[in-house]
C-alpha cells in the first residue's frame, strides 16, 4: 500500500489526466448531440456514460481535496478545513454552480444564450436538473464527509441512469411537439 503522500500525488495526477480526457469527451459529446442520434437507446447510453464520467471526475477531485487537507498541507491556511466541516453547505453551493454552468453550456448548443429565453431554458431544464443535482449533491457530501461506500455509488449512478432516461424521453417529446 502506498504512503498517504504518494497516494495523494497519484490522485492529483489521475485527476489532472482525467480532467483533460473529460474535456476531450465533452467536446466530442456536444458535437455529436447537435445531431441527435435517432436511436433513443444509444442516446441514453451516451448521456449516461457522460454523466458517469462527470460524477466520477467530481468524486476523484473531492477525494484528492480531502486527502490534501487530511495530510495537513494547508496548515498555514486559516480556513482549510471549512469545506470538510460543512460538507452539506459546500455540496449545495457546488451543485448549483455545476448545474447552472451545465445549463448555460447546453444553451450554447442553440447558438448562444438569449437573456429572454433563459427563464424558459431553466424551466425546461428543471426536472432533469433536480435529479442530476441530487446525484451531484450526494456525491460531494458523502465524499467530503468521508462516508461514501459502494452502495452509495450504486445509488448515485442509478440516479444518473434515471436522469439519462428522463432526459432522452423529454428531448424526444419536445422534438415531436415542435416538428408537429
């Protein structure tokens, strides 16, 4: 077994590597989603895989941060432990930031974000955002609390599978309504 410093360094390296790979995947996914595949099963699989990669990256990043704080690498910092002392508050704030930036990113697929359309976009995105938000919140809170277990991961990934199914169903419903 690796000593804690080497383990943390390895986590940091893995986080940076997967952050780069997720950037490539994100660009690839959004280029493909512009032309939505006709097969709903493929679309569900693509969205679920994307969500698994995103939540795994968040999990890896939060685990890296927890290990950095646990090693007392921030002992000169006055508020280094505040995130670990209040995981629920941080998880809620971080979840909101992720969801809002995700909605804005998705809106850019529609040739930019119009301020007039933003309330509608938020309203349409709300059901999926609430489900995905629950999964993100649970991941961050459990990781920062150092209480994440395998059954928690199964539950979290299940939430994102449900979100992918609902999202594809909702997209297909909107496409059928707008096409007539």
